[in-house]
């Protein structure tokens, strides 16, 4: 991973799930816990639960409702909030993410969290991991009505916080979101090498990726 030109960066935009927090919690919830509890609550087999859930997941992926707990609670006729609480012990910070956050704050960078997570999911995670003090703002894409994959999210963010894309760093673990940020003009982009600690490294395509947050601090 190349060193960052910190003198050219004023604003640091950071994703949450898979970037600052281990994606294992979310992957386990949606791929294992939710299908199992759906099967139990609706009295169907696990295989039938997965058959019913899979097309719903595919149809809504990348859209705002994909990230909306209210949508899924209504769609699946169960309380997604309550089910998330059942696995909340799995919420964990990625290694040295807090060291990185403390360093960029000390260096005087403007630090903003931008997440597709629903406000309820964000609140749950902030109860478990103390992230809020590091950030100027904690922004959910639900505040704007567009997910980060959508160009309109970036227009809304620009109007809201008045940042200079050419002097901004954005770190995210989702390639379509990074490409959306690149199209908007964000100059400094990094993917995440291993967003889920249980799944190993992922292909980050054309993007350089952060593996160790301590490496990013060099040159601050």
C-alpha cells in the first residue's frame, strides 16, 4: 500500500462496517443468525428460510432499503432490531482502527463517518464501541434518502458538510461505493484488505487497500 500524501488531505471520510468494525458481525447476522431465527419464528425449515430470503436479498442489494431495519422487519414479519441484539456480542473494532482514529484527530484532520447503516444499527454499534468522540459528524445515508452507491448521496453530502473532494480521503470496503466516490471526484481512495476477520483477504480490484491501520499513520 502506498503512503498517503497527508499534506494534501484535509477531510477523512470513513465507512463503519467492514472498515472500522469487523464485518463478521454483519455477515454472521445476515447469513447465519437471521435465516435460523426466521426459520424458527415462521416454523419452516432452514433450507426453506434460505429459499425465501435469498431472492429478497438479491432484489434489494445496493438499495437504501437493503440497509433499513424497518424495511426488513416489515418484509420478514419479525423484529430485526431484537434479533441483532441477540448477536451484539460479536460487534468488534478492527485491529488498530482506534489508534488510526486518534492519530488523525490529533493531526487536525476533519473526520466524518459516512455509513449506509440504519440509525438503529448505528446506535447499537455505538453503544458497544466508543467511536463517536473521534468524529465531527456521524452521517447515515438514510439521513439523505440515498445509499452511498448512488451519486445523489455524494451531492447531498457535499451540500451538508461542504468538503473538498480533491482534498479528501475515503476508506470503504465496498467496491461499488468506492467507484461512486471516485466518480464524484474524491481524490484519495482506499479499500479494506480484510473487512471480515473470519474470511481472509478479498480482491480489491483497482483500489489500493489498507491491511494495517498503523501503516496509514506514517507521515501524519
